[in-house]
């Protein structure tokens, strides 16, 4: 993730599109000369990778860029759990909840991460974004299989994969990303 310059209550993301993001969007659209609509998901990924989430102005901007209606983009944002409409924490903790990890205790691991970060574990967040710790440092969410089932339970912290995670590992993992 490049930046969290925009927040859900801050300036509109569409007013802050940097040149490199714009260039990447223009390039991505060229891959779909027959149907620009097919560029919807690539553009949403580019947008969220930059801003951390997709606000209403982002939905409208992407729709306009692809000659679509905003609902055509919003329905993707609300369908795919990966996309979020609110800002996550500075460090994003994604706990796998698919079978191998669930059997190895990932539901407990998520709850312990939440409690250690000061997050109410009963709040799932889902499409509006994962629950964020009061200090804004962490957000914790469930994700599906992270493709490392043999070392369950697995947790993705930002872009780092942590395997065989136990409750005892959690303070050390949080400390690694505390600054
Ligand atoms: S089930 Fe968790 S990594 Fe595959």
C-alpha cells in the first residue's frame, strides 16, 4: 500500500490522484480494448493499493473512466470482501479462516490479535472495512486461504506471511509493526 493520505472522512480520493496512479490506470485500460468494463477489477486493485480503501469519489471516478454507472463499480466493491470502503489500520492483519487454518485454531488467533490490539473481536467490519484499533495502528480481518495450508494457522501482516502462529507469537508480531 502506497499511502493512507486520504481517510474516509478526509478529502475526496478522486481529487488526489497522483500521476503514477493515473499512468498505471491508463496502462491497465489498454489491456481491455474490446470491453473497458473488464478493467473494473484491475482499476479497483490499483486504487485500493494506493489509497488503502475506495471511497465514494473513487467509485464514481472509476465508473466515469470506464464509461459505466457508479452502481457497476459499487456492486464489485460490495461483493468482493477484499475491497473496503473505509480506511484500515496502518498495519493490516489478515487471519486465514479456511479449513486447515480454522482447524488449527485461526478463530482463536484472530480473537487474540483483536484483544492484543484493543479491538472488539465481535466486530467483523466486512465490506465497510475491518475494525481498527483505537490508536489507528492495526486492523484485523479474516481472509480466505493464503495458500500455505501446511503451516496453519497462517496470518498475513501487510505483505509478510507468518506461519504456524500461536497465541504466544502475537505480542512479538504486533511489536514488529508497532512503529
Ligand atoms: S487454509 Fe489457511 S492457508 Fe490455506
